[in-house]
C-alpha cells in the first residue's frame, strides 16, 4: 500500500488534532508523501464548508503606511510612489465586483490609524453598500476590511458603516519571532487585543501568518495553527514569505521557493483539519511562487480566492514583495477554478460557517 507511514501519522493526528509534534511532522512532508494530507484536508473541506469557491474582489485602497514592518515592501521608510484611491475609484471597482457576481469585496491598505482615515473608510463602505444593491444582491456587496490595528471605537464605526468581516494577521504566534520582524513599536499582544476587539464588535474575524520566515521553525508553525483554533477564528489568510529586496529582510537566507510553497500548502491542509468549518483563502503569495499556486491552495483545502480589482496603474505600487504576480484577467480567474473541478459561488457573501456556529454558542 502506498503512503502507509503518512496514513498512520494522519490517523493518529486526527484522533488528537492538537498534538503539536504530530502537526510539525505533517508540516514537514514533501513531494508525493503530501498526498494523504492533501486528500484528507480536501475531504474535511467538502464535509464542513462544501466545494464552492468564494471570490472576494481585492481593492488596495492606499499604499501609504505609518508602520515599518521589516519584511514589507510598502513600509513607511521605503521610497515607493504613494497613492490613495479616490472614493469614485473604489466604488467603481466595487461595481465591477458586483457586476461580475462576486458577492464580496476586500478593502486592504497600509496602516493609517487616524480618525480622518476611518471617516474616509466609513464613507466608502456606506457608499459601496448603497451603490451595489440590486435584485441579485439585496444587501449590496459583503465587505471585508484588512486595514490593520485601530481602537475598538474605530472598529465599531467601521462595523456600523456596514463592513462585516475583518482580517488582521498576527504574522506569527511566536513573540520572539514577532519581535525579530517588527520594530519595537509593535507587539503581538497589540494584535491579539485587536482581534479580541473585532470579535467583541461582531466582525467575522480572520487572521493569518507568514510561512517560511527566517528563524521560523516547524514547531512555531504548529503553534500558529493551534493559535487559530484557540482564538476561535472564523477565517484564515496566510501565505509564504516572499522577500522584498528593498527591505531590511530582503537578503536574509530562507528556504527555497519550492519548500516554502509546499510548507504553505501543508499549513492550509493542517489548518483545515484542525479548524474545520472556517473560511481559508488561497492567497496571492502562493501564486508568487508558482503560477498554479492559487489552484494548489484550493486543492489543499482552501475555499476563498481574492482576484485583484485595484486599478492596474496603482496595483504596481502596492508591492508587498518582489514576486507579486500580475493577476490574470478576472474571467480567466473563474476559468482556472473551473479547471480544477470547482465552482465559483455567484452573488453570495460566502460567510464563514464557523461564525454562525460561534455566534450560536454565545
Ligand atoms: N496593513 C494591513 C494589511 C496590508 S499587508 C495589515 O497589516 O493588516 C497584508 C499582509 O501581507 C500582511 O499581514 C503580511 O502578512 C503580508 N505581507 C507583507 N509583506 C510580505 C512579504 N514580504 N511576504 C509575504 N507576505 C507579506
């Protein structure tokens, strides 16, 4: 029989899916030996959230940022051409998103913690909700925000304006590693506090990590997955670390591209098995390492994809890392999903099933 060892490992893991040592072992699989893990994760996805893929149109609102994360291409100290989209540009992209039948939109940006920026976001969110309503989308587009850390009052205002999901990555659950990749004015504790606030406000809440960071071990990644579970998170977006040349972490030695890709895929699979009914995104960073990276993520248990709808002339300046793929036209994004036998759910919010069950438990 093929893959006997891996099948045993999986069987034992599934009996106690919180054993960090077994998670590390699963994460270390390479090549053909990953197939039982992939198949189990796919099956788990099918049973818990179904096979449909939910699209969120991604709009990168501004690359201005007040933070100086050591890995990020749009960090404050980098000299890149800065832009902020106008309300009209953002609403225009939202209308395209709604017309394509993608029921949801993500607004992402650098971190600007001012009330003025929150005012701007609230105005945009209200306008998108109003202007994208039609008989197929009676509530307008679903809106996810990914704008970094704010105060609870500011989060509340954005929720009240009509956004209902929020993504805030912790980047790593390991405090020491967090300290190595961020300047001293940021802390893991601050992000965890913000996640608790988001949950309290009522957002469907997502987090995630980077995979293959210099100094990151399999044991740390296993703890990341257990942290998603502990936080009772509704959505996960994570992907391989991709160095950005003009950042302090641009030249650090790291795992090869193929190893980072496989580790990224294994993380998706293990997260699916541990967290069950959450939404998991197959992220752009996977595609940065492999032209079929997004499809592979979906085959390892992800159920969300985020086609980029930022106007192309701005997109080139929202460069978190060097290998950011130039996204394919949106209709071929649909075709690439259908090619792997999956269907794109049309005109649906695609809310996290986990959120519904978390809410019922409250
Ligand atoms: N400022 C917002 C969102 C923008 S960045 C926030 O921090 O929430 C979105 C994500 O891109 C980050 O959380 C990080 O995980 C990822 N990212 C940034 N630089 C990266 C790099 N060099 N390689 C891979 N992912 C990166």
